[in-house]
C-alpha cells in the first residue's frame, strides 16, 4: 500500500493490482518507424525535481530484487525518448472546497483558494514517459525496440508546461504494474488527453523508477541510498539495478 499526499494534503491509498495479467500487452507498444525524438532542452535531474514537487508517498517498498520481480507485471530497461501530458484523475460528485463551484465571495481574499481554483477537483495528474525498450526483464508482448508509455504521478499544482521544459533523453529502468482498472473510489472521472493512445496504464512503483543522471542514479520518490540499503546493493549505475533484477528473475 502506498499513500499519495499532494499539496492539498489528500491521502490516497493505491492498492497495487495483485492479479497476474494474462493478456499479452499487444496494444501497449508503439512500433512505428517514425522517430519520437524530443527537443532535448532539459535533463533528468530537472525532471525529477519538477515531478517530485508537492508530492510524496508513504508506500510499501520493494524489499529486494526478488520482491520487485514477484510484484511487477512489466520491467524494462530502456531510454526515455519523449514525454507527454498524461491522464488526469478528477473527483466525482461534490468537489472539495475550494472547487470550481465555489462562489466569488468564497474565493475573495483567500489566496490558497485562488491558487487552487482551477485544479481543486483534480485528485492527481500524470506525465507519460515514452521509453524505447532495450531489454525486457518482465512482460509479455513487449520486445526490444518497442516504445512503451510509463505513467508517472504528479501533483495537480504542477502544470505540464513546467514538465515539458525538462524534456530529456536518458537511460533508465522501470518496474511497473498495470493500473488500467484501478480507481481510488467509485465515480472518479479520468480525462484522457486527446491524441494519447488508450493503452494499458503502466505505473512504476514509488521505488521502481530509476534514471541515469550522468554521475548519479535518480529516483523521484526514493533515493539510491534507500534502495541500496533494502536490496543490499551498491547502486553505482542503472546497470547495477538491472543486474540485480536479472539475477532475481533467473
């Protein structure tokens, strides 16, 4: 179980799906021959800083590489080649205060209300990392050379425009589950961006996304020190994590 705490201090229990996906993820990948080369203007460290802002997790960590292999449905090593805005989860029914339904009188003089007026009904947003796969450690229907979407949670206080300017290219490893059918509560509304293929919604564990930052390995919600202590591993590079996962997958 992991809890999502946004700038609005709402706590969300994310129950990771325990069922094994028996259907091959054939609709997941993008096998187009057209390159998805971004305009590289940022770097992994900037991306991690923006994506981690106003968002923290209380989560059940991956105890070791064997636990990661057992709990994950998809594990890939690959290169981030682009990023796009992802689905948005919105509250159903009555919105929290302040919300879009709040009156001008409710908002007048309330700076916090004014700051959150446009996004008060958003439970959380996502950013999609498009990853060109180099190696598949877990997951049917995926092959090297495919591009898979990795959906990463971000706070509703962080607009995608701030994420977009961090666009980067870097290698990483992604330990994920399929959260397509997950809903935090009944009636939640999911806004799927126009133009984004409605593929299985793969989300990395809070400590299941690691990027090559050049002279360091970067995670958004966990540190390499935490990972190393739990896994009994010297996390010198992304390859260190991949090697441990390979051994555990046997």
